[in-house]
C-alpha cells in the first residue's frame, strides 16, 4: 500500500510524506477507503453529512458526529469523545461515503447520544499522544512479564493508549477464559493508569499487527479485508491443493483467507466434471480416478491391480466410458483412449529478440583440465607473438587467409616465419 507521495526510503520508512504511514491523503494506511466523491460538489440546497470516520491505532475505526461544524478533511488530527476524557485520532473519511460506510456496518446515525468530535487537535494534544505511543512497547513487555509470573494462559499482543494518556487497552488472545483480576490490579499499580482488557481472535490479532504473507505482499486482513469468512479444508480439496498445514496456514495459525478467493470458480468448473469417486469398468479391470486437472480438463486413472501406472483421459472420454458403463458395456482398456491424448508439447518460449535464453544457466562448465590447457595455449601464443614482431607485420600486410593459417600453425610449432 502506498499513496502517490510515498516512496520507500531507508529502513523501510516512507520517504515522500515523512509521516511514517499516516499520510494526509490516507493512501498508505490500513483498510483505507478511496473517496471517489472528493472532487464533486454537493447539489444546491443539500447539507453536508455531519459524520466523519476516524482511525485510531492500527485498523480500529469509529464514527463521530461533527456537531461543531468543523472544516475537516482527510488526514486531520482531531480530539474525539471517549468514555472518560478524550481520544486522539485521524480523520479517514468525510462526506456522503461516511453514510454508506455506516449503513454497511449497521451504525444508527439517528440516535442522539452519538459520540462527537470536540476539536482539531492542538500541538499539546499531539505531544501527549505521541509520548503515550512511545510508552506502548515498554508497557507491553512489562505486562507480559507480569502475566508469566501469574501463570496466566494468555498472550498480550498489543497495547493501545487513549489520546489523553489516562487509559490503556490491552488486546490479548487465549484458548479459554482467563481470570485476569489480579493481573489488572498489578498492572494498574505498576503503570498508574486505568486498564481495560479486550480479548480478540487470532485473525483479529494478525489484522492489528500486520505483516508480509507468503505471496510477498502485505496481509489482506490488515490492508483491505474487512470481514472474516470461515475457511475449511474442503476449499483446498476442491482446488487440488496438498493438505499441508504449514503451507495452508497463515500468520494467524488459521487457514489462509485467500483459499476462498477462487473457490467459486473451481466449483463452477467442477459441475461439468465427473466425480473424484468415479470408477470405470474395463475388460482389463476396474479403474479408479487418481487426479483431476481442471484447467486442461483431464483426469488420470489407474487400474486397481496396477495403481502406480496412470493413464490420462480427457473429460469427454471419461463421460463416454461412463455412458457405456451405464448401458452395461465395457471398453477394451484405458490404453486405447490414452494413446489418443499423446500430443507433442507446444513451444511455450521462443527467442524472438535473440538475447534471452532460458537454458543459459544450464550449460555445463568445462573441466578444470580443459581450462588449464586453453590457458596454456593462450600463454604460448602470447609469448611467440612478442618474440617475433615480424610475424605480426606479415599478418597485417598479407590479406591471404591461407598465409595467416600457415603463420598460426608455425606459431603453434614454435617456429618463426622468417627462419
């Protein structure tokens, strides 16, 4: 993710806007929403929607009412209403798109006690907020140590301070319910602030912390994915993926969300395919389906007695054999159908320009003996050419290739031309 003014600099920090991921254009932030109505003016007589979307640490976003009619735009730092005190966040969306987002998230903007935006944050507010943000890593480490001493089966993954520094929210994950009453007492005594514990799931933890996936890109859950659909192992089976937990699991320890992206396409393609449990009756014996290739529309079958020998059949051929089996007819063998599927491989790469070669790294290197022998020849030729300057003059003056070849042969024998 990156906005038009951001470019990666030293140590992975943005070089363009100098805001370290909190750009004024909100283009490189988590779960950003593109404001496609920003260049459009409101019709005459229409009142601007007085709600804004404010983002706090990581991907936490909330909606607030702009009762003071402040002139707010994306990227402004504002002080918002909290349960006690105030919080500091950044405006990520304004205008009519906020109404759309609130409807999508089922937020009722007609209620009277909706939280409000107090004011634009002053420099003093920002300094206090930044000072609290700098303490979060140290407090997170200390809180983990306290939890280990109390032998609590939980993992504190993130700490978020309120903007005024009066309260800190601790996000944790746990398999079972945890009695953290003593933990809250110890942390309140150690840090001198109010403590709030909030349990989140493993997917929400990965969403808050972020990271780089096995595809090389940022995690979908921390950049654009807003809802978490359940992912089952059947999604991997339909796509003919190996059921390897290390490859199918994401950083959250659960199955990757991207397994659902192409699942509908595979299900549509498998409607015309024979079942994986298909059995073919032939005169040579019973054949079972071993593998399916949806893209090439091919299936691999093997006899029950010879499971290691596979025969490739097309989808139409399998349907033809199944139709004969329904009529209580048996085909002679699978080999008769498999021979028709042997086709010469098509050229997938052609060196049109004459510069690239796919096998340029596959050329075997010469042996050590041959390299030393060639090195010795070059050394001998260089010595002979230096010792016989007339030899070089004859080569330059005589344009006959035969004379050159004789001169070269004399050099190899060690005899000068003028001898």
